[in-house]
């Protein structure tokens, strides 16, 4: 008889766990209103030293031009490259123009223009050079 109680208890516990997971999944979708995440573009890349090794801690800034800032209501964003020299920004998947700037102590600052046209990934590679 004790085995039956354990089995039914296990089934009950499993049913509760599955019901909880489905509620959590539904709640996460419902929190955003429509249940679908907003589309975005991903501007990403890797920063390397002139020796070819990745550069950790490079300051990476993404600044929208005036028209993009106004129409899409986006502001400048800043982050630092990770241990592998990588970075990534999410921006609205709508037409917009940005300026990508990378700075690191002991290296020349680099800038690149970025044009976003929709839901896409735009990759960059920066090879930082010592000042001349």
C-alpha cells in the first residue's frame, strides 16, 4: 500500500510541476501584452589587439544620429567588451543610423557608421592599433 501512495504522490507532484511550468510560460508571454517579443536588430562584434589577441574592456559606444534618436526614441548606449573581446547591442528593427565607437587605453579610437534596415544582425570586427 505504501508504494501506491508514493506512486500517486509522484504523479501528483509531476502534474503540479507541469502545471506550474505552463503557468510561468504563459505569464511570461502575457506580461509583454501580445505574447511576442518586439523585433530587434543586433549590432555585435569583436575587438582585437594589434597582436591578434582579443581585447577585454574596450569601451564600445553606439550613438544614434539625431533623426534616429527622435523617431525611434533611442539613446546612446555604452558597454565594455567581454573577456573574448565581444560586444552586442539590441536596437529597434526599424530603419535607423548609428555611429559605433571603440576606445581602449593605448590604442587609437575607431569609428564606424551603422545602418539598420530591419530585423537583422550586423557584425563588426575591430583591430585596434597603437597610436602612430
